[in-house]
């Protein structure tokens, strides 16, 4: 059986396909305790670790974004803390650190307006791309 047959869920298979095609995805099922780098839910990282295990030639970059405030330096710091925590969790799950790049983007590229709680929550996110 191929390594990809080890992917058990549709989400894992979809992510593997998208990343192999140099696509980008929002990392579902990963949340943080407010505007911190403290993971409160990491199911998406567990799925991503399985995708990487099944695709040994794949490298990824995790991009972190937050809901913008009036302090761009703080926004950048929080987004960097988020991606570093996510990368460390992937390493803890057995992914080689050299396969995971990180970038914190602060409040850049919001998905939704920041004036609603839903918008702020949507803008605090991790995206994953395959840089090759």
C-alpha cells in the first residue's frame, strides 16, 4: 500500500492533495486561548502531521494571522507566537523541524471584518502552504 493509503479521513486526503498541488489551506480545528500562542485545540495539527508522514517529500510553511488591533508590533508578535507553537506541536508529533517553515503576518489579509466577534475569530488563523 502507498503511504497515502494511511490517510484515514477525507480531510487528510483533501489536504494531502491540495498541498501536493502547491495549494494553500486554512488549518481547521486549531484554536488558541485568545490572542496568545497557547494552543487550546490542535486536531488540525494532528491531521497535518499524518499528511506529512504520508508525504515524505512534502515541506510546508505555516502562516499565522491575527485580528488586527491598533498595535501592529503586538499583532506580529502574537501571530509569530501562534506559528511557533504550531510548528513545535508538529515536531512533538514526529515531523522533522526542517520540513516546517513559519511566518507571522500580524493583522494582514483579514478574511472578515474585525468589528464582529465572528470576524475577529476568523482572522485569528493558521494557513498552510507547500512552498515548492
